[in-house]
């Protein structure tokens, strides 16, 4: 790298964050550690503001996990025509978990295990340095060619993160498959309304609830969206955003706005729903 590489650490345990910072400084004296984010939300915010070359994510942060935060960062990254802002090289930090390790290795995303071992961290640093050097060489080639180049690393990161988020082993390895959902038990005042799944057009996470929307009504359920997803038929319900799932047959139209974002509208509702980069592949014709 011609410029000093920058790195952001996302770790909710302050002592572990400081320990990782110290080990990284030893393993990579040239790196500039530009921030320590204690939550996934803050990591997304600082990632967008600082645009680091490398981002170390703790995989099991409370609230927004490391994977979810990385996915949000990828979705919010500047459009492909924005110059000079390659997507960070991602490294995940995790306690030993054979399912997590297998998933990371399958997707060619680097990881280090807790407690961090100097030798293993040195190998990770070497691989990151190789990736950054390759990106710099590609950027020089792109400068000599005509036309805008895509953001370096973004497409690969989106593909890898999408696959990782779909790995059930990262959530509850060994858990029995849930039964298909037939009705939603929705709160309506002091009563419970049984809403058939067949009537639902889309679901949207909202704070501690999930909004269940039909053509004419909106209901609330307390079950997290991530717990509802395995109970829904993936051929009927498509996830289009981390917090949004729609009935495929209810989709009326999909449009691309000036910034390149996909938005869709549904039959029977006026809502316009945003499609995340991670799920844009569902609409390949766009």
C-alpha cells in the first residue's frame, strides 16, 4: 500500500478490543487503527464515516451481530460509481465453533479465534496485506482504462455475507427443523387474532415486534423475524432486506432509482419497499 492502511475493530468487550488492538499493532506495525466500535450499529456508522481498509468484526456482538453489521455496511456502501472507497476487507473474530469455522472457510472469508494467537493473527495479516496489494494493482489498471469501475471487493463481500447469513449452523447448530407456519398469532388490543399465512403480503421488523401486513390490516407479533423465517416457505416468501420479507406473488413491480437502489411495490398495498444489495440477485433482470 502506498498509503498507511487503516483498520477498524468492532468488539463489544473493551478488554478484548484493547488486547486485539495490541496484538494487531505488533503483527502489523504499519497499520493505523482508526477506531474501536463497541456495537454493531456503531461499527456500521464508523465504517461509513471512516471507510477503513480493513474491518475486524466480533461475530457475537449483542443486538446487531458481526455478520448483520457487515451486511448493513455492505448495503449502505456508496454506489458503484463512487471513486476511492473500496469495501473493507472483512475479518471475523469468533470463539471456536466448528459450524462457524466451516462456514467461513467455505466462503473464503478470513477469521481468527478467541483467544487470539499471535501466529494465527500473523497469517491473517499476511493474507489481508496480499488482498490490499491486489486491490491497489487493480485500481491502477482501472485508472488507465475508460469508464467507472465497480467498488473493489463489494460484490464478493455481498455474495459471501449472503451465504453466511443463510448458514443455519451459525445460529443454532443441531436444532430441529421448525414446523411450517400456518397462522400468525397477532396481538390486537387485549385479544389474539389468528391471521392465516395465506393472507399475509409482507413482514417487517419493528423494534421488539414484527409487523404482519395483509391487504387491509396491520398486526403485530412478538416473535423475532429471524425466528419466523425458518417457518416460512422460501419459495413463497422472499427476504428482500434484513428486516423485510415479502410474498413473491404479491410483488407488482420492481424499479431502480437514481442511486441504483431497487424498490418494489405490492398488489393491494401502497407501500414502497427497499431491496437490500444482499438480495438484489432475486431480481436479476434489473
